[in-house]
């Protein structure tokens, strides 16, 4: 999308207008859907479209609770919603898997080779997503900004309102914790 005209309403104005004009929320969607989808895709590729749709559904339902903390931009708010949707998706998957195991229901409803190939591709991603959710929030945020969003430490520090040295420390600690978590999960 190109640069917005100076007369175009900012995100906060669109959200306020959505109370009486739902098309204003459509404009917000058009403005940020690709960014939200890209964020979701970097974290859980196979579910990115569903996560994006659920993020905007939750944003619509909670639009009256939006606080303009970022000079008119709703993207940080939307990404916060996306993070919660992702967390709930992972939590739901865990509960569903445990229930299926307790009831001794088969996971495979088709041929085993097909499911084995899918599971082999998804298991590491789900394990990583789960491990990320187990990190302390401040470390996970720093790691996501540095590794997933590929930001330099100076920008990570700026977004988190900390010094670059503190950003490096948080990322380092998060990586060490992830290494410990994934090493523990790999053991029989």
C-alpha cells in the first residue's frame, strides 16, 4: 500500500467511526491485514489466515476498549490481539490433544503416511511456538522483535523503551531458555 494522504483518518479515528460506520473498520482491515498476516505467518505458518481472521474478529468485538497509545496507530494493538489469539490457539491445541489421548481416540483418520509427513513438518513449529509462550513476556517480546521481525538491537531497544545493551541481554536470555526448553523436550 502506498503512503496515506494527510487527509486520511488515522487508525484511532477509523475505530471510533466504526461505532456508527462499519466500513471504517473495513478500512482499518485493509490497512493492516497484510502486516497482521505476516506476523502470524512467521509464528505459525499453517494457521496464519485463521489467526488473522480471528484477530480482526476479536478487534471488532473489543473496538470500544481501544486506547490510542501509539499516536493513532492501531497496529501494536492488533498485534497484541494476534499474540493472544495465537496463545489461545496453542492452549486449545494442548487441551484437545490431552482429551483425545485420555479418550484413546486415534489422531489419524486417513492413511498414516500422509499424517506422519504433516506431523513431522508441524511438530517442531508447534514445539517452538509453545516454548516461546513459556518465556517471560519481556524476553519473548525482545526475541520476537530481534529474530522474527529481524530488527536491529537499537530498534528493539527503542520499541521496548530500554537500552540496546538490555535488549541484547533479554534476547540472549530468551535464546538460552529456549535451548534449555527444547533440549528438555527432546529427551525421552
